[in-house]
């Protein structure tokens, strides 16, 4: 029996768009410090689920509780949810291209008060140490003074993850981080996420099954289909599940 309080608990979530149920009676429970991968075919409801967690959209019915049900996310605005420490990285990196890597991290520091104050106000020695630590974690210390716009695609993805760390996000929602990456970049991204697991709680949406296997060994994988949890379990069990093969993995291999 599950003993620990859930960091995030979604129950009975349903969200329809023009009669189509993008999310359909979804139940999802996440432990503090967990790294959970969510897979599923296009249209399974993965992005809509992240939209619900972050307050970009609201469900028709259901509940969504945070931090052992201390907070009802459905009663909160996007900025209030953000302040709770729920950070999202979209599939396409959204960094400040005309600012350096370090400046991007400064702008993301928890408690920053506008661009002018962040860049030209004094940052504390503690904040400097934090930025140096993040640069090392995301392996961009050598690029600290380069403009973000000239970084390689993978490096921009790592910078954006670093920006979530600077925000002191407790939950990192990471949408298809391996998309468009080289094999080496993909592997390094997996190593980065694994290094953050435990210190942060992470939900990764992904299609690249090699990457999923890399980050999911010994961890639970959730499969969404038609807005509902089709199955959950270890990656080997999920990949061999006949239902998953039928609706997702088999379809992908036929198309390949």
C-alpha cells in the first residue's frame, strides 16, 4: 500500500474540445523526487495534461491536488501555480537569444523583478554560486558568456532546463526534450535528467524509446491513450504489453 503523500494527484480529470475528449477520466499520481516518463501516440492527451497541471486550461470535471493536497491547482491561476514551483519546458526551446547563457539564468532566478533589475541590479554571492552550480550541472560553464541564440539545439534545451533550476522549480515538466537532437545530445540530456532526479520531481513526455529506456530503468512509465492511462509500470513491462504494442509501439514500427 502506498504510504507517502503524493506531490501531485490527478483524479477523474476530463477535458473536452468541441466534443472530443482530449483527457478522459484521467488518474495520475506522482511522488516527490520521482522521474516519470509519459509516452503515448499523438493525440493521447499528453500536452493537454501538462496544460491542466500548469493552469493553461481547466478540466470539465475532476480534481488536481498539489503537495499532499495542500493546494487545489484548479482554483489557482497560472502565475500562482508557477510560484508553487511547477516549471515547464516546452518542446521548442524558449530562451532569450540576445542574452548570454549566464544572463538567461539570472533572468530566471527565483524572485527576479523584471529584466532591468535582474541584469543591472546586484546579484548576491549566493546567487552567483547558484548560477555557477547550474552552469556546471547543465555542462554549459564553457559557454557562460556566449549568446544563447548561437548555441546548438541541444545546448539550448539544457539551458532551458537550467532556467527551470534557477527558478527553483520543484516539479519539472519536460516536453519531448530529445526531439531534434543528435544521439550524443540525447544521451547527455538523459544523463542530465537522471542527475536531477531525487533533487527535483520530473515528468518527461517523450517518443524516443531509446531515450525512454535510458531514463526509465527502475522507474515507472505511464502510457496515455485517448486521454486515459492505458497502463503503468517498468519500461520492459510497458514495452511488451500487448495493448501498448497495438496502440503505440506497433503502429510506430509499421510506419518506420
